[in-house]
């Protein structure tokens, strides 16, 4: 066992026996306003943009998404998901000693969305920061939190993925605006003598920065460049299918396991064809792929924790099962986390 600080219960140094991190609780939140494909198609048609429910479903599997009201920010969605995860973990906000928020749609340039969630939770003093790895953000954030827990400096981490992608969509560009939605998910990761997170692997390749980006920035008090999302969908699609398969095998190899040991694939929810293609390569039936893209659309860094929480709360995912979380997105970034839940 590791030595613990008497007052705080926090580990005081690296322990002789390993510390692992386990998922103690999950939570999620969707803004109430649901937009079916039919709603969005009609709204876009009024603005001269032609698309159809049939195209969206056939190419992506998306049937609906949620959009936040204009005054609702990523920290607000993240807060709601965090409250639910903390409750599910049977602890209180005061027990949290690290907050990481994965987001590409922060409330402001700074401070971080994690600091704003911390303020809204009414807690003080623990480290809080954002991770920016777009749709891979949640697996990046989980991996960082896991490393800090295993190093012994943190006992209980709140890991959030929260996005209001509706803010950065160009609703005149039908190739992107039908794909994304808003939402948040969160987990409480807790130090444990048993795994937990058994393996994780992260990657990036900045040479592909241009195929998925929001190139605008702030300069001299003005927005410089285009602040809306741009994507070469086919280039992203091809890269995604390959890297997701590679990174799945990397974490399985690291853990000494085979694909058939995975009870649930919990992939980034961008496109049902990519998700099922990844499962096919791993020889997993589609029935073992947690799927929420149909109802949520692509919520970027929020999609994995949203899918995870929905599967936990609906009873699909059970304690003791093995989960493979996989993310891929702008950067280009990708990664996977293998979890014994
Ligand atoms: O979250 C980060 C990761 N992101 C992803 O993983 C997204 C990866 N990419 C994709 O999911 C797919 O590439 C898309 C869903 C974005 C597009 O599907 P696609 O099968 O690659 O379609 P496409 O881009 O090849 O377009 C096919 C046709 C085009 O028309 P033409 O040139 O064949 O006449 C498009 O103009 O579909 C047209 N099209 C649309 N038609 C109706 C594109 N968007 C729409 C639309 N409605 N919304």
C-alpha cells in the first residue's frame, strides 16, 4: 500500500505496490433542445442549404443531435455532467483533487473551462486545466489523469469532455453542419490497488493539421481568419479507420490481451461507418459497439464519456467488463484507453 497523508488521505510518495486508477462513477448531460434530422433539414432549407434525412443517415448514422441555447457554455454542460459523475462515484466535489476538461470549444480564451467548472462546483485549490486534442481529447485527458494518479500525486480525478460545437459550425456548409452536436460527459477516476485502466496509448501527427481545423484566431481585438470548422471528410475518414485499428492493437498488446477479450468498444461517435469498420477489423460484432452517434451526432471530446455514461446507466456496461475507449480527431490526434470497468 502507498503511504497516505494523515489529514488529506492523499498519497505522499510513489508506493512500492502499484496504484491504479478505476472509474468510480460516470455522468453526462445533453442540452434539452433536440434537433432531429427533419428539424435541421427544414431549418437549413429556409436558409438555402439543401440536404436530406436520407443522406445524413446513410452516410453517418446520425438521426438527431442536441444544440445548447446561445448563452449556455461548455463549462455549464461540463458542470452538469460532473455533478452526475460525482454523485455516481458516491463522493463529493470536495473529494476531487484534480479536474481536467477536454474541450475545443472553451468558454473563453482563458481561464480554462476546467477552472470555471471548479468555480461552479464551489471547490478550491486542486489543479484544474484543459486538454485540447479535439475529438481525441477525452482519451488524452483520461491518460493524463491516470498517469497523475499512478504517480501518487492525485487520489480522485474528475475528467470531463464538454463541447458546444454548434458555436463553430458554418451552417452554410452542408458537408459539416449536419454532423456535430453539443453535450458533455464526465468520469471520476479513483486511485485503487487494482486496475482500472490497464493500458493507454496516445498519438498525434501535425502534418495533417489542415484536414480538420478551425483556423480562426484572435488578434488585435478581432477575429483573424475563419472561426468555423473545416473538414476534408474523406481524408479524415481514411486516416481514422487505419489509426483506430493500429492503436487498438497497441493497447491490447501492451496489456497482453486479444480483441475477443473486449466486452464493449466505446469509440468516438463521429460516423457509424467508421465505428463499425473499426469493430469489423477487430472481429467484434456490432452488438458490442456502444452507439450513441444516432441520437447525439458528433460531440467531439464529449462523445466518448457521453456514450460511456449512457451505456452504464442503461445497464449495457456492467462492472467487471473490459472496455476499449478510442478517439480520433483534429490535430491529427488519436488514442485508446483499455479499461477494466
Ligand atoms: O470527429 C472527428 C472525426 N471526423 C470524422 O471521423 C468524419 C470523417 N468523415 C466522414 O464521416 C465522411 O467523410 C462524411 C460523413 C463527412 C462525408 O461522407 P462521404 O461518404 O465521405 O461523402 P463525400 O464527402 O464523398 O460526399 C458525397 C456527396 C458529394 O456530392 P457529389 O460530389 O458526389 O455530387 C457531396 O457534395 O455528398 C454530397 N454531400 C451532401 N449531400 C447532401 C455532402 N454533404 C451533404 C449533405 N447533404 N449534408
